[in-house]
């Protein structure tokens, strides 16, 4: 019995060493599981570059449209002036490119509101209203580094629909001009856009809109030139994508 106990301890130690080495050898062949690495996509576009949508609310004023009547007899007279004014809103969408601190791009907008005026004089009365307009603008500006805001200029074209009337039977005889017409005009303006967050920005704009001259008649030999134009101030919000 003594001899068996003498051999038992060395045998147990050798067995433990053998299985430990086998376990270590087996671990070298085990598959290595790699932890997936999340890829972070970095937007390297300049800050102002990309598509955007927005809306504006503004006031149009000083719409000086002289109400001049020319009759078949050659008689000419003026009944007053349409000073079109009122609140207007718009929805817009555009795209901008940025090169260094220069920013430029097109913008499409649909506009409408309560831009109107009326008159009554010498036995005649009338109204004029801008119903809606579709406008395409090109905006180009410079990024002011202090506040990262854009100071920009605007040029554009616009196609608008108007209601126009001069009615009555005053001292010059009957006049029955009552028309809805569509005409083209141009836009000039300046503005500033200030970021509020990474995607949202506030705009302030001044624009001058001129829709040229359109001859309107009533079939009674009376003609007038409609010459709508407006000055406009606007506040707006843009959301960049």
C-alpha cells in the first residue's frame, strides 16, 4: 500500500500537466470572433450646400398702377392709381452649391395672398387682385464668417395671375373693363439667411417685383394699361437636407 501511494501523487501531477497542455494546444485552433466595427459616415459637403424647402410670410406695398383710360374717340383720362398692397405667403424649394465662401443656386416658389386695391371716382369703381404667382429665382451670396450667415442677392422671373376691373357709367360714358389675365415679370432683391440649428435657418428679404404692361379692353372701345408692381419684405424659414 505504501508503494502505491508513492506512485499515485507523481502520476496525478503528470496527468494534470498533460491535460493542461492539451487544453492550451486546443485553444490555438479555436476560431477567432472579430467584433464588428461601426462605420461612421461623415458628410463632407460644405455647410450650406444641398437641397432645402421653406416658407415665407411677407407684406407687399407701393403697387403703383395708374388707372388710365383711352377711349375710341381718342379721349384720355386718369381715374386714380391702384396701390396694391397686402399680406402674402409662399412655399419654396431650392438647391445650393458652395465654393469656398460663395453660395449660389436656383429656387422655385409658389406665392399668393391678399395683394389688392380698389378705387371709386367720377362715377366709376374697380378692383385689382393678384391671385397667385409661380416664380423662379437665382440666389447668389457670400458667407459672412462671424455668424456663418449668407448675405445674398436675388434675380428672377415670375408668372402671375391678376383680376382687374374698371366699371361704371360716369361722365365719360360707360366703361366695362373686367378681366382675369396672366402676365410675366421680373424680380430683384437682397436678403440674409442666418442658421438657427444645423438644418434650420431664418431668412429676411426685400424684393422688387415688376409685371410690365398689359393692355385690357372692354369691347366698348375703352382700353387701359395694367402695370402691377410691388415692393415686398419677407421673413422665412428654410429646412436643409
